[in-house]
C-alpha cells in the first residue's frame, strides 16, 4: 500500500513538475468499497474538472496519524475522512484547519449550506459527507424465522450460533441496553447512570462465551461468509456490498441501529490547504453526495441530495434509498451516536470493557 | 612481560627513563600509539554507535520519560497552575482561581489547545471533557464575579472533585501513569489506591503476557530440542536441507504465517474439519482454537520455533559424539548418557534460545492482535491500543516502562540462577 | 593397531567398543561373543583422541561417573577415584575442570577415567596424537608402565610406527581394511610378511624381480638389469611371477664379497654420529640406502666412488609383488 502510494505520489509529482498549475492532494479514507465510492463520486470528477491529481490512501480510523503528523510538523495528508467524535476532539486539540462553512455551495434550490446539512454535520473544522450505521446482520441460511429485534441478537436459545461484535465499548453498550429492552430514545439517559452501565455489561455477560470479536470493518462479512458466526454487528455499507455484489444470503436488522456521521477534515499545516478546501467544497456539494450513494448505502448528509439518490451502480433494480440508515423504517428504533457521551466517558468505559473482556 | 623486562635493561643510567631513538620517552610513545589505535577502533564503530544512540536509545528514553512527565496542563493553563498548586484540595476554590481559570479557558479556546487540557483532565476524572470544551466556548461572554458566572454556565465547576483532578494534572512530573499501568489510582493527596475491581486489567495482562511467553518457551523447547538434535546428528547434506525447511518460514511475512494459522484453526478451518471427519468433534460443537489463548499459543510457538532451534542446533553441532560414546563405554545407558552428559552441555543453547524466544514473545504484537481474541491478547496490544486508539501516550509509555523493568528484572534473575555467560548462540 | 589413516583401524576399534556394527564375523572378548551386547554393557574402557573429558564436570566427577552408573557406593567411589588419580599423579587436580588443565594433564585424567572401573579391556584411539613430541614420548612410557602394573589388556590405535613398536606386545598392521600382519614388534621388523609391512615398518631397500628358480626356502630372482640374486622365500609366487626383494639398510655391507654381491656407486653421504647414512645407486635404483656403522675401522667412502655391496640371502626376503 505504502509503496503504491509512493509511486502514485512520485508519478503525480512528475506531473506536477510538468504543469506547475496542477496540485496533488492526498485524501485518506477507510478503504474497501467505501473508498471506491468516494473515488468514483468525488476524486475523479474533481480531478478532471480542476486538472489536479488525487492520491488515495487508506487508514483504520482514529487521530493517531494526524496527531503524529501535525506535532512533527510534517503533514502529508490533505483531507481525512473521520468519525464525528474524532472531528470534535481533533478540532478541540488544534489538530485541524478551520473550515468556514459559509463558503460551501448552496443547494440547487438556493437553500444555504448551513441549513441544507443535517444537525452536527457542520462544525468549525469539519464538513460531513455521509450517515452510516452500526447494526447487526445475520446469515439467512442459519434460521427458519428471521430475527427482527435487537433482543433477538442476544437470544441464544431462539437464535443459536456465535455472534460477531466489535471489540470496543462504543455502541456495543448501547446495543446491549436496547437488547435488554431500553427504547432507543432513552439509551443515553440510562448510560449516564452507573447502574445503566452495570446493566449493559450484565447483558453482554449473557452472550460473552459465544462472541467472536472483530476489529477491522472488513471482518464481519467475512465471518458471516465463513460460517464463523450466525449473526454479527457490522456497518451497513459493508454488509450491503456483500449482499448486492457477491450475492451473499445475509439479512440486515435495522432495529436498534446506531447511526453516526463521517466528516472531511483538513489536518493543520496541510501543504495543499487551498486545493484541499476546494476538494471538500466540491465533494460535499449536493450532486457528488448523491452520486456517492449509488456505490454504497451510506446516506448523504444534505437534505437536497436525498431526492437525487439513484440505483446501485451495477444493478439498476436496487433502489439505494431503501437501504439508507435514514429511512423512516430504519430510524423507527434507531439512535444517533452521542459523541459527547463518548468523548467524556469513552476512556473509562473502554478500560472497563477491556478488563471485562480479559476476565 | 618479557618485552617490559627486556626494556628494563636498556634503561638510561642518568634519569632512569627509557628513551626511544628519537628522544621521546618510551612510555609516552607507547601511550600515544595505543591511543591512536584506540581512536581508530572507536572511529570504526562510531557510526553504528551514533545510529544506536540517536535512533534507538534517545527516542526510547524520550518516550519513556512521557510515562512520568506530562506538562499539558501546566503549559496551557498558565494562570491557574500556580494558584491551584498552592491550593489545599479541601477549601472552596477562591474567586482568583476562577478568574485564572476563565482567563486560561479563553486563551485555550483561542489557541485551540483546550481540547488537550480537557483530554488530560478527563483521564483523571471521567466526564469532564465536555465541561472544559463547552465552558471554553462560553468563556468569552463570562463576566465577573467569575465564580458565580462559571458555575452558572456549568454547575460541575462547583464540584471539588473537578478541582482536585485539575490540581493532580497541574503537576507535570507525576506517578499517576505508572500507577495506572499497575491498576492503581494516584490521588490528589498523594496516596495510591487500587482501582475498582471492574477496571483492573493491566496486572492481569502483565501476568498473562509472562504466562504466554513462558509456555511458548517451554513448548518451543519441547518441540525444538529433538529437531535440533536430529539436525546436529545427521550428515551435513541432509541436515542443511532440513535446516532450510526450518528457516523457510522466515521467507514469508509474519502476517502471512499468522493468517495461515487462521485458516488452519478457525471454526470452519482445516483442523476442525478434520476433527469432524474423524469424529473427534461434532459439526455443531467444534473446537475453539482461535480468537483465544489457545490460538495465540499455537501460532506463537510455531512462529518462534526457529529462534529456539537455531541456537540449540549451533550448540549441539559443537558437541563431539565422543562424549556420549565415552559415557556409554563407561557403562552409562542411553538415557544416562543423554541426561548426565549430553543435556548439560546443551544448556547454553537452551539458555540462549529460551531468552531469545522469551524476549521476542513478551513483546509479540501482530499475532495476538489478529488471533488473540478476548483472552489471548498481550500487553503490547494494549500499549498499541493506548498509542493509536485512546492516544494516551503517557499511559502507553508507563506500560512500556513497566514492561522494560519487568524484562530487566527477569534477566537479572536469569543471570543469578543460570548465569548470563552460560549462554551461547553458536 | 597400526596403519596409515583410512586403513580401518578406528572403525575396527569402534566395532570392539560397540559403536559400529560388524557386518560379518564375530567379536569375542575372553571367549564370549559380544556382537549383540550394547556398548554400555561390554565393560570396555576407552580413551579418545580428544580425551572426551566431560567439560561440565570436575576431574573428580569425571572419574566418579563410570562408578556412579555402575551403582558403586560413595565411599568406595571416593577410594577408587583417589587411587586412579594417584596412579597418574594428578591427585591435587581433583577439583579442577578439564578446561583448566594442560593437554598432558587431560590425557592422564582420560587414562585414569578409562581404568577407574577396572575394565577387562581398554581401547585407546590415538590418545597421544594431540601432544607435542617430548610429552608424547614421556606419556608412552607412562602408559606402558601403568599397563604393566595393572596387567589390563590395551588395544591401542596409532599411525606412528615408533609409538607402536615402543608400546606394544603385539602389533596389528592395518592397510586397506585388512590386518596385514599381527606379530611382535621384533618380528614385524625382522620378518615382515609382505611388501606393505616391510615398507611401512622401518626403512628398507626394494628390488622388483622375476622369480627364476624356487628351491626349498630359497629363491633365485632376476633384477631388471639381469643380475641374479638369491633370497629367502617368504611370500612370493611360482617361477615366472614378480616378487619384491627387501633388504634392511643395516644388513648391507660395503666393499666385502658375500652371497649376493652387486656393483654400487656412492651418491650421498650423511654423517649421523653413530652411523653414516649412504645413498647409493644399485641396480638402477638411486635410493638404495646403506647404514655404515661408525666403528673404529669402518670403510671410508667418497661421493662418486664405485664399490660393491653385498648381503646374506638370509637377510633378503622375497615378498609379494607389492602392488
């Protein structure tokens, strides 16, 4: 990967030397089908309209690399796709460039950007691009009656088999509570009490012996495909791709889903700051956001993009809008990830989660 | 000695000093040439020495120092730090302290460093991160008296625990991270206490890391000793071929070998499929060989086996067959000859292989990360977790420091029990 | 056992000890076949070329090891170890490790160790090979004395003929995997049975000849130049076959007439004190050696001088063709 990137940047720096006007920026994202959707919807159109080059690099989330680059004063990443909580923390810690949201293009009908974006998608240092969801998927061949609720995920008797879960406290605790009967709207209220946390861990205890823990987003579809687990917590885009492109017999359960935002940020001291700003401005306009949604079912954060969402790029019979985390059905018992809660309590809860895991 | 006494006889009668042909005292000349040759020798090793110093020793020391030194608060809360360090931790915070806090929050908001301070304090008192960031956003509008206005902005400022946490973080040289690495909590009044049970994890991890490393060493010895013996006693042509087989895994990346073990050990993997075919397990109830300690042990033993075999082999290669023959000619049975004569002579190889495997195992990272699952992960995975996920580098440094001390301590014990010079890599 | 390297003497020794399997034949010790007895039950002591002293044990522990594995009691062991060390005058080194000893000292310990459990037979595989000449000669006598003192049978492997002649009652000369001759040192020298032994033990002058007549224990043989020489029949074929005639240099007289007399030319003279070594050209052989004793009225020779040499047919042995 690194070598490939080096070659790409070498090639692009040669191109740069040839035409002094063109810039080359490095855009960093999560890899796989997600990065592909961004390359198709953002990188290519932007590159062809400006004559600039885009080098695409993968990472696995978190602020560590950004922090290392900024603190060492040698920033090589120009645009990074981060989770909301990282955008907030990075901004607070001064790791990110400020982005003036008033410069973002208005919707086609003239609605200013600040009103067009959903809540939380714009802040001082970041511009949102998608809504994605953490939910659970199951192997249709393993069960006669399909699971429908979060409680079913924790019911080993009715739905036997191993469970895949992400090896972090974040969202696993919320799901445990929803599986224990807490309505999605009250989850964070319960979590703010010590008893609520105990209750979440107690619920996790009931299935602990049957859990296979995963860390990278590519793992859950693989675990399901290999038959290692019969149900797994996953990200909706990854599992949709396994269903739509590979024809895997997987089902998704939206009940108890937790949705979150991904945002573009620019590390402080980016050498191509202007080009990076231009890229963010371009990518988060109404049309590219809608285009991106035909590659992966991560919903656009602009209201004006929703009506423009088309069909899956390789299968015109799949209406992408039906698979978004923001449909009425998906939101019925869903909740938005509370980044404030996790920014305040994440470390302590992860510490406890790890201690619980190791027990 | 012979040279010196030879020189003695040519001593100059008048001043008792040996003079060389160009009139310089011999002693001086010898010292000079000795110094020159030493300088040349030093010049030859200097590049490597400098590389090790600047690329290895100094970075490690700098990083380890983070485990006891963190000046985030002191650096970014310049007004509050002197006031809070003289505060007695029990009385009500004064208006001056609140005013200094507001000044610092304003400055922190402007310089965008308030997030760092918030993260730092949040580590001592969970749930205070948003208190700092949200108050910093409001700080510009706050008016005197600052105590009332700040508490009105967020009532948590009235909580003495918040102030105690700030006092704790205002001390830059702190044992707090080391304490945390050992599942302890460092309090504002300078005492230590154990963390609540559900948050204790590191001691257990250190113990598990030691346990896994020891088992890997023993398993490696058990499996590697016969192989090394076979290699050492076969004709050179055959043993070279087998040695290549031993070294073959080194030609593939660690990641590939680890992934291969996933394919072997997983629920639907080769080993389980075979077990089902031979009736050792049922299709529904397969063995859990991976994502747990068993998986970590199996694959780490395999990956580290060559490091055990090679020192053993090279030591065994130097033991002539005549020793065992001599023992047998004196009436020792095969077993006695092995146990009393051959085995003791391989101890240097066992020592070298054991130490090598142990040191590699104790800091093993990729394999437990990929197949460790919930109870097969090791301390380095948590150091990595704090380096990359929680960004708590100070805690990571403290844990690394504890691990280093632990390894040195074990090394010292090894030296006392076995003797470090009783170790041979070949 | 004496022989050039690669002649099979060590292999033979290892078969005696039980570390090599004999593919054919039987090995008997004191009349009992021992082919199927494992090495550790044969009760044969052994001294190795590199001594094979156990480096991780002290001298005392090394000596006590063969007694320990035989289950001998501690007090008894101590006595025997002390005796054995006394025998080789190494008592004060009992607490040392082999690495702290010199080569000669290690050799003595190895010797003591092979004898400490009083074996019927002791095998020694070139035990003095690593020592310098002076020490080697000293140890040769010492081993011989111990051997005489204890009366134990020693099978001793060496490639050094003077060592073999010095130490042995009987010497087996090995070549090409076979025992060429088994005899006392004197017999080996005086009465070699084939060309290899004659040539391997001591110096000798050789002629390639053709047998022309065989009469009782005498033969007449013709050299390449046509001279007819008479010799003692030892190991030669019938009339018409080739034979090597062998004469020891000290059995040749110069200038006198004898049973076999032939012309010679002096090529080189080396004064060696007790005798004069004289290289001559005889029967087209430029390497013919004669030892002229340095007696009061010995023949005075000059380089280039033409004279005659003669010897008794008793001293000239007709052997195999030597190939």
